[in-house]
C-alpha cells in the first residue's frame, strides 16, 4: 500500500516536467523567430540606405563631371563641344540634376559628402577648374571607401 502512490506521483511529475519543457522549447522557438525577423528587417534597412547613398553619390558625381567638362570646354574655347554638351543637358536639366543630387546627398550622404557639396558650390561659383578636378578625385575616393563596406 505504501508503494501504490509512487507510480501516479512519478507519472504526474514527469508529465509536469514534460509540459514545462514543451512550453520552454516553444518560447525559445518564438524568441528565435523574433530575433531572425528583427535581423532581417535590419539587413533590409541597411541595404536600402546603402542603395540610396550609392544613388545619391552617383548623381552628385554625374553633375560634377558634367560641370568640369563644360568648364574645361569653355576655357579651352572648344565651342562646338560645349554646344553639344549644352544641347543635350540644357540649363533646366542641369539645374534639376544638381538639385536632386544635392537633396540626395543631404538626405543619405555622409558628413564628408555634404562637405564636398559645400566645397563644390564654392569652386563652381569661382570657375576654379583645378579645385573642381581635385574635388572630383577626392569624391571618387570617398565613394570607393564608403560604398565598399
């Protein structure tokens, strides 16, 4: 008689332990799934920001190279080439490109890229071709460094 209670108690305890471990495994699975979702969302966010930065940098570089080419043709008195460039990229189109590039740089660019935009404005207003060419080289290097990550 004394041993009749042992079997039901052991069964009850092992059942309770099974329930606890089942619940624990489920909780760990849910926590793991939540971590995976959070990591996936972070990776998507980083990829989005990287693409936006890359697009902003290419837009700024496109404007810079166009400005350098126009100024170089003007200073070398290559009127025909300058007209060809200005026929394709009208003043309105160039202003629009410049504004879009500047907005994108300020939205997604690094502090160094925003500093480039400021220095670029000063150099273009002064028609300083040497500084503009130097800045384009520096900006290309900045792009390589920042977009390599």
